[in-house]
C-alpha cells in the first residue's frame, strides 16, 4: 500500500474517529529519544516555571 492510498483512507474517516485513529497510528511510529540539549531545555523551563520566571501570553504579545 502506498502513502497516497493511506492518506486517501484517512481523508475518508469520520472526524469523530480521529482520536482513535491517532492512537492506532501512534502504535506504529518509532519513538525517537530526546537529545541531551532538549532534556536540558525542558529542565531549565521547569525550573523557571517553579521560580515564577515565566510570562503569560498576554504579557508577551499584548
């Protein structure tokens, strides 16, 4: 089966079934481990959040 055939099938799925389809497709996607810099960035963001060093969307974008 081609990628185009799968896309065509997905295009015909009822939107009410998208969550189920998403979960099924995820079962076949290989998980990629995070890079060390990504892990460090997440840890830094968590620390900043806990220290109150974050800004709301409105504070940043008005």
